[in-house]
């Protein structure tokens, strides 16, 4: 008898997602789910099983790597469904997020030096400077949208500077970056503009290297002298833009609301600001704007969490469900900024396994600085609308549900 399919389009999954996913989690570690017009897949609901899936070599991110696969590639489908320029196909095909095995390991090996703990730590003074400047401008106005006027330009500017986008070009590049998450934007035009800009920037950095990510990628080589192609460099930059900008820009307002909802925890941090770095794990657990991992595809008939999975079937890990799993987090709905979890366990907001987020250290640092500046160094910030009046946009059915705006007064 086939497993009944749960529709994630039901209102309960947007009205009260924590409780809705808790019911699925207690029902089973794997639940059959579906969306209108799309094939059913398996949703992984428990922390341990999500973590295991993200490290299981039998599950791949690129279904083109499923033995016997025939049909369009992931790049082909993205070009068609997103109406992307044809010239974008090579960059989509080189997307590190959609690669497996040695090719993925090679790309990651060559980009990781740009994200070492030492390099990220050295960014603190500059991130603090950008944050202070944005907050000063917002304070002079007296009120505004925290996302549009603070968190988005903060993370966008940091990513631009990390990549090596010249200051005069940053407003246009940040617009292209923001268009990626704007359902009403002309994505094809933005993608083409970003592509042409990056091609010219790579050419300039080949001639005159600087201390930035583009220059590092242009010069990067492994022990065999293997270098990245232009398509691979552009693809890596786009991965950093899309994963390092939008997610942190929306984590900041989510975390701020979480602390306002838990005034005892905010009071604790204000009394002990040195506790903020530790608190970031708990805030990342409950305020993560990315609800699911990318799909994994079974490369063979297998059994996972006691469930038979057929070759080619898709499995998706629910970060939202995993981060509230009481097997790992006692009283998971309680915000506890002093929470300590067992070694080797914890939130999965940055993923796990070979695809663990290379920008995790940067995201933590940006979030920590932002919350320190917004809530610990000042106590005057107020949200000027009720929670019921907050509006959200959903990028895809069952996907990221992002705040459209957060009106505040300083």
C-alpha cells in the first residue's frame, strides 16, 4: 500500500509551521509529501536522520548522477523554468551546490581559502563600520524598514567587498543580487547583467590581482596545477552571493523578533553581552530563514530510516523540523540562549556533511555584530507593527518564507 501524500500547501504549514512539522516528525522520520503539479518526494523530519542523509554517499544532489538517468540536466531545467539566458547554462552546470563527489570536492577545495577563520575574523572591524554607518543613517531618519535599510545593505556590502566588487559598482550589483529573491523582478535581465559584470571583473583581476575572492579564485590551483575555468569562478561567486547575502539578511530580522518574543533572553544578553557569541547557535536554530535542504536523489534502491527508497526518488531534509527535534533539543520551542547540546549534535541551519555551508563563520559574525549593534548597544529600537501585520513572501511552495519588510523606530 502506497504511503499517503501530505500536502505542504495546507494552511497549517504557514500558520503554525512548528506545530505542523512536529506532528509529521512524531508520525515518522520520513513522510511522503507533495506539491501541486509536482512529483511526490520524501521529507526527512528528524534531526539525526537529516544529518545522516546529508552525509550519505548513496544520496546525490545532482539527479544527473543517478545511474541510468536520461533526460534534461539540472542546468537545462533551470534555464527553461527560470527563463534564464542560454549563456547561463555553463555557470548553472558548474554550480557547486548541485555537484557531488570529486568534482564538488575540487570546487570546494579551491574556494575554501577565501573563507578561512582567520580571513573572516579579520573582517570584523569593517563589518562593524558598515553596520554603524547604516544604523546612524536609520537613526537620523527615526524610522524605516530594517531589512531594506539595514540588514540587506549590510550583508550585501560585506559580500560585495569580499568578492571584490568595486565600491562605485556595488549599488547596481546589490540590485541584481536582490532581484534574485524578488518574484516581480526581471530575473533574466539581472542574471545577464551580473554575468557580464563578473566576466569583465575577472578579466581585470587577471591583469591586476587584488586582495579579494575573485583574485584568489583566478589564481587558485591545487597540487596538480588544476585551475578554475571562468564558468566555475562565476558559478562559485553566484553561490556565495545567493547563499551568503539573502539568508543572513533575513536571519537578522528573524532573530531580532525572536528576542523580542523572549524578553527574558534579551535581558540576559543585555546584562551579559559576552554571552552573545554562544547564543548565536540557539538563534540560528530558531531564526533560520532556510526551511529545507536541497533535494537528494537515491542512486540505488536502498533503505533509509527503515523505509525502502527506490532509485531516483527524492528526499528533502526539513531544517525547520530537525531544529525543533526534542531528541536533540529538550523543550525545543523554548528560546534558551544558554542552551548546551551534546558534542556532535546541534542545529542544521548550515547543513552537514560535504555540503556544509562554507560561509557559516561569516554568517555567525555578521549576525552577532548586527544583534549587538541593534539590541545590546542600544535599547531604543522598536518594531512599529504588530506580528499579525507582518507580511511574508514565499520563494517557492514549501520553500523559504521571507519577511517582506520589518518597520522599526529607533
